[in-house]
């Protein structure tokens, strides 16, 4: 046990946090920002109009509903499940954090894919949860199901967390793989479906089949509401009971709850851009692959993982006003950048910049 804190001066941070770099992607003022997987189109005008009308009726001098009743009912109707299986928080990051607080912690472990969601190790570290990894096989970043199931048996994790589609690769594990990982041990299996609206299928059909499955989703991507910070989970009711024990008092404010209800009511309009994003994803992927000096991983999300044969692609693009996400030094993604699919004009700027910077 460490001694008492010294008098005066700066208080020492937890030993396991010393020297840790805070999570975050650069927020730079550039012409083309394709680094954080946001949707390039703002919400439809009907969203702001309806939300403004709802805000006038909010009792902001009172605390918000702790149980998020109206929001959970709206989410349940949108997804097609019972409201007792729905919980919400400030972005899917807080959903994952609450699950780690409830089922992780000191002496417990989460098993995750690598390369995978960069924020997950941060969430695990902040909750005192150890992390074990199962590596995806390059170049296609496929999950070896047998090896992953063996990792579950060997590591005996309390949580297994997989993104489907995966970030940063855009690839998707099969539903059969999810079943195998669920059945290999007794862990809570979290399927992070932040980009699922851009994919060919989702894990919803598995909820009734796999009792320890949790689906985590967000309004930041397909619903064009990254600035709102709203995420939710779908699970058996006992998961909600456990999460309630770790959520902060009144953790989701009244304005966010109202905005989420409106977004569900206007779900068709909020997500009407998805076919255009998918079409642009395929157009950009084909153009990049046709160059011959880039390797593009097939994606089910609204971004592409691109490997270059030269170093410094991130900086070369930034010099030309195109900001992408640099993964060159991350485990499993050497010389890679991740490119968000933007508007056709933004995507064309990316392609033009590549013509300039690559031989």
C-alpha cells in the first residue's frame, strides 16, 4: 500500500494512469475532415423543429427521469424489443463504461479483438479491468473463431467485447462466431454495433437466443447526431438491473432524452442518407484499390482502412487539407490510415490529394 499523499503541490495520479495519453482524435480546422467517422450531413430540419417544440415543455428546474422511460419506450419501438431490455447513456462509450464498471474491475478481464476500437483499452484501464487480446488475421482481418473460443477458455474473461462492424477495419465477424464465443465460457458478450446501420445485418436476432449477449449502439453515426452523445444497449433485463447500480445519479439529461425520442420518431428521415453513404463507400474503395499502391480492406461501416506502401501518408494528406485517422503505429495496422466516407465532394478531394502525394 502506498503512503499518504504529500502535503502541497500536485497530487499523484493513480500509478496505472501515470504517463497515459488521453484518448482522442485530432480536432483540426481543415477543409476536409474525414477522421472521426461522423456523418457528413446534418440532421433534417424536421428534427430541430420538433425538438425545439419539445424543449419548451421541459421542466429544466427538475432533475431528469432517472429511468429514461419515454426514451426507452421510443427506442424499444424503433428496434422492436421490450422497453425492459433497453438502456441509454451518454454515447456508446458510456454504455461500455457502465458495463465495465458492473462486470469488470480489479481482478477481472475483458477479451477484445486487435486491431479494435481504440477507446476500449482506455475504458478498461479507467475501470481497473485487465485486457487480453485475440489478434485478427491480416490482411483481411478475419477472426479465427477456434482461436478466439480457445482464448475465452484460456483467459476466462468476465467480458468479451467485439465491434461488429469492427473499428478500424470495417470488417464483420459472423453471427456463428458470436455464438461460439458466447458458448465458450460464462462471459458477458458485448457486440458493439456502432456502425451496424451501414452493414448487411445485425445481431438483434441473437438476443433471444444468447442470454449473456449485449448489443451496444449509438446515435453518433447513422443518425447524424455525434454532437448529441447518445448511445443505448439492448440486453436481458438483469443486465439493466446491474447497470443501474453503477450509473451516476441522473446520468442522462432531459434535453438528450427528448432529442433521442424525437430522433426515434423521425428515424426514417434521420437515416435516409445511408444508401448514399454506402454507395460512396463502394465508389471510393474501388477508386483506391484501382491505384495499385494502396490496399483497401472491404468495409461494412462508413469508413475504410487503407494501407499505403509509403510512410507518412497521414501527414502528406494533412498538408493538403485532408484530415484522416492515423493508424500507422497501432498494433496490426502498419502504414494504415482510416478514412471516413464524406460527401462526394469531400471524397473527391481525398482522391485528388492522393494523386498528388503518392508517386
